[in-house]
């Protein structure tokens, strides 16, 4: 690896350490702050203390008692999982073709999928709104799943073909020469090699769908299909007269923390997935 | 053979992207308002009328300038923070490096809506930690100061949030790029007596240039499309729309003002602008020898 410079003085070291600390604070404090807010009681909510003086789970109890939030959470999970599965399956097929087969227009296909990834989603909102209303998909699960697949596919194809290029496909042939059937060669040799890439892509796609806000506010109108990011912007608290800050904080924590934990658990894979498109390993 | 694998993808893209784009262009050519949506008024073909109206509207140009300026600040900030941290990550030991990556990935993974809310609460006029700390260290004027009220503080606040959630990508990518530089190259330069700054400038920077270009253009594209942060943090584009950017403007025209035709024409203009940036991007990728 290319480490810069060999001899580090103590002073320089501590400067780096301080910089390191500043960054960690910049990245972490916002998330910790909202967690702190979510555990504060109504009385101490505005005291500005970083660590809550009185801890409470009331905010969480309150949001899980409103059907609005619980429905939204269910919608978020269901819609993101279904979109991810479909986008990854279709993406795997396309990426296999891109990585292994030669066909006319291959370059164009990758170019197109990049273009889709760059496409401003806002532009699609009005036409999709029109189309979905006329075919009855507005405010339904498929109404959100379909655009999610569209925008997840390019990411999925791009990441997967980067992974698939690294697979030693000769092994498949070797297995067949050793007497394995094509199905066996695929299941025993190729699938285990491809699985990490597919899994990583699935994580990235899931995060993309889970985090969407634009389609979620424009293509839904009731809690029948509204996901948490959209529901959050309509949040007014457990009762009409209550300050919603505590419940909003709790809701934000509920949709953020699982994703962060997930990302941290699979840190190395995600880093590999993020860089696969830009850096060639 | 290959076609069988590609057919589903092509079908999805044609149906769910191609057809809506066709619809978008079509709507942008009509006077398309609430009455037409509910079928109470006949469609009125305007040709390029919406575009004419848009380009002669002063607000459009203001919003366009704001979008470009806002994106420029976000891109510069993201690259600065991302690059500095990528270098930092190569210089610290394994434990602080892991900590750095974990913190960065946490920020990256936070949903945009939650991230926007988090930053709003952090800078809240009444109970925000930032005002609390600032007034605590003697800046008493900061107690109760509203960051979202002024046009510039609001843009600045949103930019800080955007940089917060986008620097990790730049950092992770450039870190991998620096790690991929063969150690011998750097060692050879050091043996020849080059200083650390010299090595950074004359050896590492040129080798990283293609990658820097890639992350720069990706950041431009990403920051040009910002929607959620502006929408949530400035409550739909700020007071009297002074924090609008193109995407939010298009959305407001179409959905809040029910001017679907006009909104669609803004969408077309944004798409064309992004397309231009993307074409440059593809050229860069090609030149840097990326196998697509």
C-alpha cells in the first residue's frame, strides 16, 4: 500500500488523531443527537442537553401505537424487499450477459444503464402519476415497486457486472470436464463465487429503495402504501396538540438505526460494492 | 442467447422509463392543469409554449443559478472533505481507520429524510444543540437564532447536510484508489529524496486524477438532482421560494400549482442538462480506460 512518509513525529501524530476525532464527531453527532431527542421526555425535550436528563421510551411507545406509523413501516419493509428481489434477479441476468456474452449493442446497454442512473427522478413523477392513476396503480404497492425497480436496475447491473468480471469462469468448464452436469457446475462452483457480489448488490439496492422519498410522497396518498420516509413528513405527533418533535425523532431513529447497523455489519462488502464501479481491483 | 438474459431488463426499462419519458415530453407540449387531469376541460396543444413561458420567466433563471451555485458548493465541499479523509485514512492505524469508516458509512446510510430531519433538529432555533453550544461559549445572540429563515443560512445548512451524506462515497472510493497505487512507486520517489508534499503532488495526484474526475462528475450529477434535503429542510423551497432548486421547482409547479405542463417542461430541461453532464462523464470514463 502507499502510505505517505515514514517518520512520524509525536506532534504530527496527535494532529492526525485530532483530525480523526473531528471527523468522527461530524459524522456521528447528528445521529446521536436525534437518538438523544427520541429518548427525552416532553418536559426536557427543549433543554438542549446532549444527554437526556430524564430517559423515556414514551416517544417509541407513542409511534408504535399509531396505526399510521406501523402501517408505514410494514409498507417500507415489504416494498423495499420485493423491489430488491426483482431488481437483483433481473440485474443478475443482465449482468451475466454483459460479463460473459458478446452481443451487438453491449456498450450501448451499459451506457444506457448509466444514463438511467443519472436521470432526474423528479422528471418521471408527473408522467408516472398520470399513468398510475389511469391504470389504477396509484397509491398501491406495485405503484412504488415499479419505479424502484427501474432506478435500482442500473445500479444492480453496474455493480453486479463489476463483480462478475472478477469470477474465474474457467472453473465452470473445469467442473464440467470433471463430470459435473451444467446445473451442478452452476450450483457448486459458480453460485458460491457469485453469491457475495449478489448479496452486496442486494444491500445497496435495498438501501436505495428504503431511502426513497420523492416517489413515496408523490405516488401515494394514504397509509395503504405510504412508506416511512413519506409518513415522516406528515407526522404531527400522537395527538394533535402535542409537539411532534419527540415522535419524529423516534421515527427517524427507527428507520435509520437498522440500516446503519446493517451497513456496519457488512462494512467491507459495501465498501467493495461502492468502489467496484469506480476502481478496478 | 444474450437476448434472453436481457429481455426482462429491456422490457422494464422500455415500459417504466421509455414510456414515461415519452409522456413527459408530450405533457410538456400541452396546457395541462387540474381541469385537464380531471377531464373537465379539453386539451390545448401549446407546442413549445410552456418552454417559451419558462425561459422568459425570471424565476426560472434565478432557480437555475441557485441550482448551479448550490451544486457547486456541495461538490466542492464533498470533494474537499472526502479527499482529506481518504488521505487521513491511509495515515492512521487500523483501529482509528475502522472507526473513521464506520462513522462515515453511518452518515452515508442514513435515509435522506431522516438525515434532513436530524440536521434540522441539530440546528433548531429553540432546542438545537448547535445554538445551545454557541450561546454557551459566549455567543449569546445565537440563542433562538433561526438557521432556516435566512436564504444563505438555509442554503448553507442544507449544503452541510448534503456534504455530510455524500462525502463517504468520495472518501471510500479515493481511499481504495490510493491503496491501489503500488507501494514501490511511492518508495522509489521517497528514496530519490522527494518530500511528502512532493510525493503527494507529483506522484499520487497524477495517478489519482482519473478517479478524481469520476467522483467529481458523479458528485455534480448527484448534487444537481438534490430534492429531498431542500424539500424537507426548507419546507418545500424556503420562504417565497427563495431556496428553490430546479428539481424542487419542477415538483412544485407540477404538484403544488397543478401546472403539469409547465412542470413537465422543467423536467425536460433538467433532463437535458443532466444528459449533457452524463455524456461528458461517459467520455471521461472512456478516456481513463474504464472497461464498461
